[in-house]
C-alpha cells in the first residue's frame, strides 16, 4: 500500500503537490496521469523520499517515509526513469547488477538473475555486454526495468518510462509491461501523460492537474463518468482505439 495523506509540497512559488490525499492498494497497477507540471513526478519523488512534504504524511506499506526510514524503505522499491537512467561507463549487465554488489551476491547468483530478467524483458545476451550509448532507446529502457527488478522489490515506480521511444517500440514495450505487471503481481505506480498507457495498464487511474487530484478510479470511471469538465476534456485530447475504449 502507498498512501498520501493531506500532502503539500511547495517548489519555488507554487504548490507542486497541493493537499493530496490518495491510497493505492498493494498488488495492482496504478497510473498517475496528467500533463507536464501536474505534480505527478513530484508525487513519485515524495514516495521515494527524495523530497519531504511541507505538510502531510507519505506512507509505504503503512510506514511513514521519513529521513530515518527512507533507506530501509528504498530496498522495497524499484525505480525506472525515462531512457533507463543508466550509468554510461558500465555495461548493460553491470548496470543491472549494480544493486546486488552491496548485497555481496555471488557471481553465479548475479549471472542467473540477470539472465532470468533478460529473458523476462526480451533482451538478448549480446546486448548485455554493450554500453548504454551502444543500445537503442528500447533496449536501454529494458535494462532500466531489469535494474529496478533485480532485487525483486514488492513495489515498482516508473516515471514516464516510455516517453522518449518511437511509437512502434513504445507499443511493443506497453504490451510487455502489461504482461510483466500481471505475472509479477507487484504494486506498480506508473507516471505518464499518455492516456493510452493509462487505459492499457492501469487497474486504477489518478488524474492530476495543478498539483491536485481531480479524479481517481478505473479508466472506465474517468471515461464514462468524468467528475469534472476538465476530466472529459483531458481524456478527449488523445484518440484511443475502439478496443481500448470498449475494454475500459
């Protein structure tokens, strides 16, 4: 479970997150949706403990995220950013294995886990020996996902993971993510501005604007019963295939 209770975070002269209360249940995929500047990424950073709220409380698994609990809670969370956020001086294999080094995993255990994850995300062995600059955008994103999963955390946080990819690669990764989320059964919080991803991947969708939540529910709730005119207008900005609209 991830929860924000009356959380406000001010950045500069504005409230990036403005009195937000929301709860995301364990074992489901939740999409945090909104345009640029809505406050989505700030919410993710609050959950990770990268920034502290000015008011209110952030909880992960029932534990408040504070300076004293952050290090322990981080072991329960895998984090994926756009383009993977890979270290350029490390190979793909070493980027994935990085989090295992402080855990003193054996070489054999690391090799087996990296190979397992590569099969899971569809990355070939040759790519694991390359550096990030030698990989395509889709390959870098797969490596970033592997790195987030290597310690098998119960929570997965993704910040616009597919935003920089071309449409064909993005559609392929969307299908892979949907399959993985279903198979792994983790608590997933995915930040995106893409309505298609919200419809395809989200068990729940939380729509934000100007630091506030305007509606929280299933995609069908938002599409068929918009809480405000803004919700209807926002969902109307992108054309969705009929299959997605009907399945919602």
